[in-house]
């Protein structure tokens, strides 16, 4: 008896092209409109508020930023509608593919409850208890999705990125839940560890944005023999190290060169930090170089994954576009949808078709030795 082994190959499942046309266009629109809403509403509108003194000298600033803010508010409503459609289609696909078993027993009810609560809050503004319940349901859904992600992705880089992101967003949700509950009770005592959770969550989210490069940004390694990839790696790491070092010591070097210039640049940096603080929830208690490094690693990886058609690119894009402070319900839904897309992108080991033992000749023919052509 001759023992034969069937070779296995790794295939990436969960590409966007494998989904229905409705799901494909919905996810693409969600990412595009979410990014536009981030720029026009959460960032540009804050920039207009920061330019109030300059607006007194230039009359065109106020109407321009007012129009951009109104467009951003309109995009905010469009994002909410698209998120409802995308989460509904993703939930139906999960049920059709796996049934009401495993993590779906928790994820599907949590997503449905989040959608119902979002609609309910449009009719009745949420009180303290409603906000706490909403954030708690979102936290449970994210924990289940990340547990599923960790169980299907055995690489240490993927697990490190997933754990740090969950702890980062979990720090914000814990801060919101505990603060809301204590306000609902009416106690003046500070909730336990909310300050540490808030600061620690922001730091872990920044770390997760850097680890995205380690988990999904292959192609920038010096070990490759491909000359094109090696040149790309040299360019990327040289740029990254240069930018990081410059931003880390920029204030000190400018202060040594010209203290007045250093003070003006510091004020401008504080203004930029104020815009991003209100737009994405970052407090910038860490050196700005770490935030810039995370942005560079995240943007490179997401663009690469999007060009490959990977659902992980869309998932990571939505998860980090939402920012750290999930002040709006659509941002929470954006994070949940991104985590769902991330779990859909995985590798599957497929076994190739074995040759039929009954049809295989006992003695090889000359044609088989020459190349196996008939």
C-alpha cells in the first residue's frame, strides 16, 4: 500500500468580491462617506471654530466653513443609514452561513438591540440609564467578536493587535459606563479606575494602530529578495524613523534655535491637538510622534489591504476612523461593523484534489515521465 499525502494551500476567504453586490457597494459607501464625514464634520467644523479670530479679517471663512459643516451633518445622517443597512446585511450573512450557533447567539441579538436602541433614541433622547445600557451592549458585542477573531487568527501579530484594540476601546466604554451609572445614582464619589481606564485606553488604541502594520502590513521587510519590495521597505522605514525622530525632538531643537518660534509652533500644535481632541477624542497626553506613527502605519496598511480587496482593510478603516471617544451612536455602530468585517477576513487551509488511485497506472508511461500530457 502506497501512502499519499494531500498538499494543503492557504486561501484568504472573506474578500469583498466574494460577497453580494448589495453588501459590496454598501461597505464601500460606508467607508467613503465615513471618511468624508470625519474630514468635513468632526475636523473641519472644529477648525472653523479655531479660526474665529481670523474670520474677522476674512469674510469668506464663515460661509465656507458653515457650508462644509452642513455637508458634514448631512453625511452624518447618510452614514447612519448605511450603517443600518450594512449591519443588517452582515447579520443576515452570518446567520445564513453559521446559523444561530456559537458566537452568533450573543452577537446577533446584541447588534439587533443596538439598532433598536439607536432608533429608539431618535424618538426619545437617552437618559443616563439608556446610555449605560447602550455602551454595555456594544462592549459585549465587541468582546464576542474579538474572541471569535482571536480564535480564528493564530498569528501573534493579529492577536496582539486585536487584544490591544479591544482593551483600548474597552477603556473608553468602561469610562462611559461607570461615569453614567454613578451620575444616574447621584453619588459624588468618583468611579473606580475611570481616569486610568481612559488614559490607558487611549494609549492602547494608539499602540494598536501601530501594531496594525505588524499584523497586516507585510511587504516592508528587509528580508525579502524582491528588489522592488526591498526598495519600498527602505523608503518606508527611512521615512518613518525620520518623521518619528523629528517630531519627538522638534520642540527641543526649535527651543534651542529660537525660543519665540518654538512657542508659536507649540501654540499651533495645541490648536491642532484641540481639533483632533474634539474630532476623534484623543487627549494627546502622549508625545505627538506616537500618534503620527500610528497614523502612518494605519494608513499604509489600510490602503494596501483595500487595493487587495481584503475585508480587513474596510474593517480596520472603520474601526480607527471612528476614533477613540465614541460620542455618537453611529461611531459605536461603525466600530461594531468594523469588527464584524475583521472576523470575516481569515485564512482557510484547503486540501487539493487527490489523484484517483483506481485510475493511476501501476507502471508509468513515457508520456507521464515526460510531463504527464496525454
